[in-house]
C-alpha cells in the first residue's frame, strides 16, 4: 500500500509539471489571446512564492500581501521570512509585462516574446523571449488564471524557477 501512495504522489507531482509546460506546445496569435483573457480589475490578495535554485536542494519560500492597481502598478508586501515592501510602480520589466498582459497591450510584448496559449477551465499564457538581451536571462514566463491571475512562473536560463501563487478570493 505504501508503494501505491508513493507512485500516486510521484504521478501527481510530475503531471502537474507537465500540465504547466504543455502550454508551450500551443503557439497562439495575439488576437486569440486578447479574446480569451478576461478584463482584469484591481486586486488585493495574499501571495506565496517559491524559488528553486539549480544544484541546490533548498527551496526558498516567502509570502505576504499583493496589491495590483491598474493605474499605479504592482506592490508585494512580503511578511515572511523577512518583512519588506517591493513596489514595481514605474516602468520596471516585471510591472511592464504584468501591466501589458492585464491591460491587453500586446504590441510591446509582441516585439519581445513569442506567445503560447490554451484556454480550458483555466487559461494559460506562455511567453518565450525573442529579444536577444532578455533571452540571455529569461527562458520563459508562464501566467495562468480564471477571472484573475492565479500563477506567475518565471524560468531563468540558469535554471532558477520562481513561482508566485495568488490567493484571490
């Protein structure tokens, strides 16, 4: 019985990874994405973040509160492991990408990324850099949600993976 549980757990873990990466098998046009992604509202919610570093068994975890205001930008109020505030309120890359997706401004994204998209019970958007400068650092971005963004995953070229989950509710 123990082996059955181990097999089930391994299957669930690997299948969830496959599902998240499956979007990158579905190239999509901007027109398809714009029609399928909902109009977003301002959001205040909790977030958790995990960061895995290549060649290290450690998983760095953090969490706190997240605020997105369409007119002001993104703010992470991290509560653990260290209290700090990170505001992306100007034209920083993270804020710009999130803002462009949320406000359906795909012209600059189209210059810098190839698009991948699926829309089942959850929509999933994959972005792969085509800009040479960005390609040196970022392998891919994955964004998914229903009526709001629920997950953002950033895979760096060095193997670092940052996953942010939002508890919108």
